[in-house]
C-alpha cells in the first residue's frame, strides 16, 4: 500500500471509511517509514529492531527456488515442498519472543517470511552451533526460524511470501496448539481449491477458498480467545493489497466496476508460468482490495470495542513498503504515491514512506504527527508503551545498544512531544534480485544510492526528489555518504555497491 492509498492521506477514488475513522480517533503520522522498500527485509527490520545495514535480511532471498516443483502434490496441482525466505538470525531476539517472555499471548496472522518450511520435514530442524539454521540442509529439514519456534503461540497464513502471491492457494500454514492441537507448523490443505487446477487452467477462477477472508476470520477467532486480564500481542500481516489482483466477485468489486469505465481499465495477461491471475479490471480490483482491507480493520476495531479491550490496547496500521506495479497494478492511475517519487524497491520517498496510524488507549484523538520514525523504532516503542519492561530493558533494546537501531516514540504517542528523542538520521539498504539501493535521511536532506550511484535532495523544497543537488552541496553529500559507510555492515548474503 502506498502513502496516498487511503482517504485520510488524500486518496479520492478509493473508499476507506474505517481506517479514516481510525485516524480521526487516533494519531496519523506523515513521515513514517518502512524498514526497507521490499517485503521480507522490511518485516525483519520491524521484528528485530534493526535497520537493514545491520539486520541479517536485506532482500527477498527465496528457498522455494532451490526446491523442486512436485507434480500432483495437491490433487492434480503441483507445488513446492520447500517454501520460504532466508531465516532470521536466531541470536537476535524478535518482538514476539520478548513479549511471550513477559507473559503475553502472541498471535500472527498473514505471511511470516522469516524462514523456510519443508513439507516433508515439518518438525525437523538442522541447526548450527550458534542456533542458526544450517541452510545447506534445506532439502532435508525446516529452518529454525519459524513462528512456532520464535515466540508465536498461534499462527495462520502463508509461511512463505511467494505462497502469499496467490489468494486462492493449495494450502495455508497453521500452528495452533490451543485451538487445533498442533505440535508444529502444519499445512492446512484448501480441499475445495485443489479440485480446481491452478493457474495454467481456466478453472483456477472457480476456486472458492479466498485466503484473505480465511486469515481474517482466524484472526478474529483468536481475538475472541483473549481476556481483559491477560495481555496479548497480535501481529496481523494481511496480504491486501498485493500483486495478484483477484478476489471474490462481490458488492465491493462491483462498486468499483461501476466507477471505473472499461475503456480506462488496465488488463493483465496470465501467461504460462505467471504468478498472478490475469484480467481486464485491475483498477477495480486494486481499489476493491483496499476497501476490503478497510472493512477488515473496521471489524477488528469493533471487536475490541465490543469486548472492552479498546480501553487498554494499542493498534497500529501501516504498510511494509510503497506501491507496486506487478500483476497489473497501476500506481499512476490513483495518484497513489501521494506526490512522492518512486515505488516498491526504491529508496525514493514513494518506496519507503508509508501510511502509519496509531489508535487506542492514551493516544490523542485527531492529532497529526510529523515525527520521523522507521519500523525499527517499533520494538522499543511497544516495550515502553506496554509497561511490562524496565527502563534498563528498553535501553538494551534501543539505539543505546550496539545491537539495535530504534528509538521509542512512545512520548509522541502519548502527546508528550517535548520528551521525544529524535533520530540523527534514518537508514535503509536493499540488495534484491540485482537491484541495489541505499537511502539516508538526515533532517530534510536525503541521499539516494542506486547501483552505487549517488543523488542528493532537499525534501523541504523538493518532496518529489526531482533536483539532484550533489554538485551544489559536495560537503553535505560527503556527510551522508559517510553515514552509509558508518552504518553498513558487510553481508555475504546480500552484497551491495557502496557510494
């Protein structure tokens, strides 16, 4: 989801009444940033409290590509028996582990993208002496970094973000000891879906089990289990909107079919081997996905209100990177970048600046904050807001420690702006599929590095980053490049060209 995809951020064509109300009842941030301009490393930054110059994951390193597409794995449907991404560093604690240790009930619903899972060896884990996964044994084991081993009590969704590219999958992953008696991560086969052959067949369009609805209903069921006197942490990593612009043909979709004339629509072909289902209504499909997600958010907030949990719960709504073009998506049609340059996989503002709304107990109503924050700030913020951690523990998991990069923005959340510590700079890097990008923001100065080439912008006068000022301000350029060399730690998995 891009910065400008919501009504409360200026979107005129897509209806988002529930999230807009959330912003009216809470705090909306205008200068919040994802951890990275692509999914897996952005989520890693959130989970670990590290920016991507320090975090282990700096790109979408896939393991399904190394396995075999097994024919007739689910009925007549082929699939991969190893699925997932590069595992998180097991020596770096992640948010659910920290909160589970404090007595929190933890649930995650949506994609994981922090490790890989082997269909043939779901409860076999090959570990190195330091506890990390021996990835050379991916064909004969699952990774150690899976939800059931990283502090998650209940998980439902695709463990692999590649699997999340389709909304009508052959299976979803599940770990729910309390509700289903699971002892490890399992595959819940979508029996009705596999009766219809997958994407290379016209019957794919007849698949009835829509994963976004299934995941959302499971999340609501988990919320029903929560009690006022037992703290909980829910991480809802819903996959709307994403590249396969396809969903149930219900009233939400029909609303946008009427709004966008067919001659203005964007089509997308489903060629052999495509990840995404095609069609000639991609504007309507994308808009409907945003409105559908908005409906989900409204149902979550209403459930919290009904149970009284809204009185002592913080809810944050955000996106893991900027807008995309895959699958027929059309960023320009909706003006979706909010007058920002760049999309997903770019460290221009459009690739990393994201919608960010906070709602709940103690949050001033209707406030707009211009505080600069990034995903790696969420760990210390959650710790401080919860009241479950000592000042020493918060300090040990924030910028004051060499292992973390975040600063709690809890003072801002509670309306105490004068007490808010600010970042000297924000930092991003990504090495993914041959694309290598770096970004630094210091005050209103912005450095963008693409394939080793540097560009300098002044966001105070050039929010669209049109005017490269490196020739006019060589000292400022050198200052920001120095930050890159200071913050970047070498990674053999994710090599990058430095400026």
